[in-house]
C-alpha cells in the first residue's frame, strides 16, 4: 500500500521542488553564509506537502473527467494509473490531496506569522492555484505558466524565509528553475493530447498543435539559458553557473527526437525521459554553482 501511495504522489517528480528549495538555500548561503536549519526543514516539508497535494488532486480530477481512462499511460505521462486500476478509491486520493494542502498551508501560516505579508502573498497564490490547477488553470492553457511561477515562488520564498530579503538573484534564479519544470510538463502533454482534447482540456500543445509545439519546445531552455547568461553578465550569478551548459546534449537529443516522434506515444518516451534528465541535471548544476562559488569566496 505504501508503494501505491508513493506512486500516486509521483515521488520522482517531487525532485523539481526539492531543487527549487535547494536553490533558494544556496543563494542565501552564497549571499549571507548562513542557513537556519529549522526553517529550512519546515520549508522542505511545506513545499513537499503542497507539491504532493497538486499531484494527488490532479490524479483525482483526471480520473473523474475520464482522461486517465482514455489516454495511454507511460512511465512519464498519462497519470499514475492508480485510480483506473482500482488500487485506491477516488475519495481517498481526494482526501489525501486536501490533507496535504492543509498540512502545507499550516506550515505556510507559521512562516506568515514569523516573516510577514510576503509569505502570505506566496501562500495565498499556492493554495488557490493548487486547488484550481486541475480544473480552471489547465483548462485555460495556463499550466506551463503556473509551473514557472510556482518554481519562482518556491525559490523566492525559501530565500526570503532565510534572509527576510527579496533580491534579484532569487527572482531570476526562480525563473530559471520554474521554466525548466515547465519544459517537463510541456513535453509530457504530447502523449495526452488526444485524451485531454476530447475531455475539454486545453494545454499549450493542444492550443498550438503538436507539430508547431515541437518548435515551441526550444523556447523554454532558451529562456532559462538567457536568464542564466544575463545573470552572469550582470554579476548576479557566479561565473560557475556556466556549468549548466553540460546538460545541452540531453536537451538536443530530446528536442530532435521530439520533432521526429511527436505523434507516436511509445517513441516519445526517450524524448520525455531526456527532457526530465536535462531539467533536473541543469537545475542541480545551477544549485552547485552557487555553493561552489561560496566555498571559493571563503
């Protein structure tokens, strides 16, 4: 049963939020050379709870709308399969999603009391967007935008909790991580195109069409690298952030494979997998660049 719950929570995708929190902590360490361990632990717990909530509620609503019963599931797309396979009751998944939302919100309210209105604004955005993500947000074609903003807010919020400051480094760093996560969401919506469209969902891939979307794929990494290189040029990011280019071979392979196989679900799996690896490796290297820079300065 534990393995079933870990499956429906989509543990491997939680790494995106882990990297976002780590970047906020790394930027703070680079800037201020301090880490409040208790606050860092609570931040991780709150962010993981909220991330689990959105995934659980997404599985619930996709099942209720019949999306997960009509799409072909892969290890990267098509939902977790837990509800279509009858491994859990829909009501149990919904209650767990709401439970994680309440838990994450309670941790967030603690930081509202300790750190003020900035955290209140971030928490308010998180609660509303998580609850309405699988219905209003995705149906409006705003899922990728939401994920980019979510990543930015996690980095910004983590840094603010540690330092009580908002600086350009945390905003731009958050954009990098958020857009990298959006790229993963974008490519995993290709196999679900037909099922999503038949049930009234409007993803970005549906809005522009699968063939044209293969070109839009490149926009996401271009934004991330533009922000990284601009940050380096302005002296906001360490020169070591150039190590993020090490992920480009994975990106190239993923994008070129996508162009050839955008309409074939099984052939899309390597492209989705390489995109996920590119996103996580690039994010991790970005985090390490701040940590190594802090060590070199000291």
